C-alpha cells in the first residue's frame, strides 16, 4: 500500500494536485500505451493525499467537501483523462467502503492512502455459507485494479432464489491479493485507466465484508460509526454524478487550453491564414466550445450545491430531483463531448498524432459518454419519465 508520508490537510489539496499536472501530463501517452496509469503518477497522487478525500477522519482521511473533490479530480483529468477516471473510481469506492460494517473498515483502512477499486456490474455469484459467502465469477471494467489494494466486487446472491424473488445484489470487499486480473483492457478511450476484468474463484468473504446494495440505495447501511455522519448520508449514486462530471470538465477544459495554444502556432492549410487565430471561423468555434464547457460547469455547480446543502440540513430528495441530477450529469458530459468534438475537428490533421492531447481528449470523452450511468440519452429518458408522471423504472437514482 502506497503513501507512507503524511500529506497536509485538504485545505490546499487542489493546489497540490495542480502542481502534479506537468508530471501527469508527461505520462499520459505512456499510460495510454501501457493501458494503465504509470506507477510514478499513482504514487504522486497518493503522496498528494488524493485518496484520502472520502476516507473517514478517524482513519486519517479528509472527508473533503464535494466541491473540493470535484475541483481536485478535474485537475487530474485535465492532465490525463485516464488518471482522472481512475482517481474518481477510487474516490467513490473509498466512500462506499466507509459504509461497510465497522469491522470491515478496520481491515480496509489500515492506512489513509489505501486504494479501493470496484465495479457495479454483477458478473459474479455469491453462494451463502456459514459466516459469509463464497464468490466466483468475473468483474469487468475494474478501473485501476492493478494498483488497488481492495476491490468491491459486485455479485448476485443465491439467497434471493429461496423466496421466489430476484437475486440480491451485493458489494463484497475483497483484497486484490485474493483475485486474479485478466489483462483485457484494450480500448480506444480512457485507454490508460487499466479497467481490466478481475476474477474471483471460490473466494470466501466473511459476512462483515458484505454490503447489500438494495438497502444502500434506500439510504440504509451498516456502519455504526458513520451512520449518523451527514458526510456519509450523501447518496452515493448522486455523488458519482459529481465525480464523473469532474472527469468531463477537466478533459474539456484541457481541450480548450490546448486549442488556445495551437491556434497561435499553426495556420489553416490552403487558405491565406498564416495563423489560425486570425480566422473568423476559429473565433466562432472557440466561442461555441467555451460556452458549452461553461454551461457544463454551471450544471455541475448547481447539483453539487444541492447535494452539499442537503447533507447539511438533512432534507430528503424527491424522485424528480434525483432524476434531474442524473439528467444534468449526462447532459453536461454531452456538452463537454460536443466541445471537444468541435475543437478536434478544428485542430487540423496534425492533431491526429498520438502525442497531441486533443485527439486523446476526444476519445476519452466519447468513452465517458458511453458509460451506462452517464449516457446522456439514457439519463434524459429517465428524467423525462419522471417529468411525465411515470415511475423512473430504475432503483439507481
């Protein structure tokens, strides 16, 4: 487990992460080629304290404000989308780990810089045995699994079959040392995130390292220490809206920055414009892309503020509010993708070189928009159902 040093409190966490951008950016192409974030970047993020954002304070964590988390994850993503995506998954899984029974947390949080990964795809089956479960099966899209200490494996339990109902979905905390990794992450977007498949083969998981997903979505979780803490009463699925927004915003802002630099260095071939920034079409492209990203930032700020205010006053969410946040998440990702597509199409053939960040940003945002929890079309349909007076049709709100 990395991170033996003791980073300063999170008051300057965003600044510390920003200082790492040159390092992260310089390793972005290597991450893509190696299909995982480099060890140097992994260690640097741990040293900055990034993994502590959602770790309980009594284990040395920060319990950082959601705004701080979004800003910090955006800074990582601006330098490398894959590193940012890995960081957001590990931040989210650390939050989920803090909802497990306290006995499990004592095992997981042996240090505040522990790296916890996980998935929400129930590709494994959990068979009930005395004192827990035996789990077998695959868990695909396990982002950063090769650099994680623990994995939150999603599995379907056989216990639901006895009552005639659907199998119960469980999160099971498993040390990565008990799992195998299939090196099968070979993709065109977020390619450096190391989202391989992890495999469990007859792994015994004690009952205290099991978190039923159904009660969690309804707001109930077994941790006694964190059960009354407003920080951990924030709905985890709404938090994932904020964390993925950070990835999109960081990528889109990086595209704008790159474009702003390139247009002063290159002309437009087969025209009389020796510098791209002199052309009116560039002004229109730049402004429209900027407006899309600014709109995405406003959408993010809106629901981040709502989540934080509800954590403070304890007011419950309506189904419409939850559905709207899912829609806002999808829509802002669409805006960021559209901005990057616009910039990519305006950057010329020279931007196709792999060392040029623009083409990678376009591919990373396309990959993010395909995530089933983020997908703009699916999220808009969900919100439209609720606006039309129908049931959302999913418990994942």
